[in-house]
């Protein structure tokens, strides 16, 4: 399956797919300058995602703000 078709099917941004490829989370095959995912590669990605291999702690501004405030909640 062409990578751009898979991106549209899954509903992610092309830059997200690029980041996943860069991190090694998504493996593609380059054929004549186009990237494709084999059925095996798609199944492997789903298996790893379902296993929680790509899960990360929240890291946005709100998460950082909460980490700063957390130690203060127990104090009076």
C-alpha cells in the first residue's frame, strides 16, 4: 500500500508519518521514489502500537506545569 494512501486511511498528518519513520516506528519500502508499506509492515506497526511500545508520558506545557505544581499540593 502506498504510504500516502495509508496516511489518509489512518487519518494522520504526513509529518507525523515522517516522524514515525525517522524514529524507526514505521518501516517503508522505497520503490522509484515512492514509499510503500507491505502488509507485514502494517501488521507489525499495529502489533507494536497495541503492545504500548510507542506510549510516552505527556510532555506539553500543561504536563510540565503540573509537574512543577505537584510537589506543592501536599504543603500547607
